C-alpha cells in the first residue's frame, strides 16, 4: 500500500495510484484535522491530487523530488492558506 495512515497523518509513499483514492477520501472524512505527509511520495494519480486539493489539508512534508514538488505545490499550498 502506498499510503500509511495514523490518527494524525496520512503518509503518501512512492507511487499513489487510483486504487488508493477511495481509502484516502475515507480517511480524510474520518480525520478532519489530519495532515498529509508527501515526503516519500514520488508520483500520484491525478485523482489523488484532486482529492487532496479539495480536502484543503496542511501538508507536513513535501516531496524531495523538486520537479514533482514544483508540479503539485502550487495546487496544494493555496489550500493551506485558506
């Protein structure tokens, strides 16, 4: 599984596929204050990105891959400010 869940945060790892999106959505609903850790994430399906964008959650760690981070950070950082 590419996502590890705890009460406080979801840690997205490696490649997050569309198969993980339903579980991610359920976790986001059940944990309205939960943070997202993208530190180990290398790529994610656009459905996962859309789910995170709509959830408007705090990102506790960004991907180490600067190219990937540059692609997703503008979409998610605005959510932190709102």
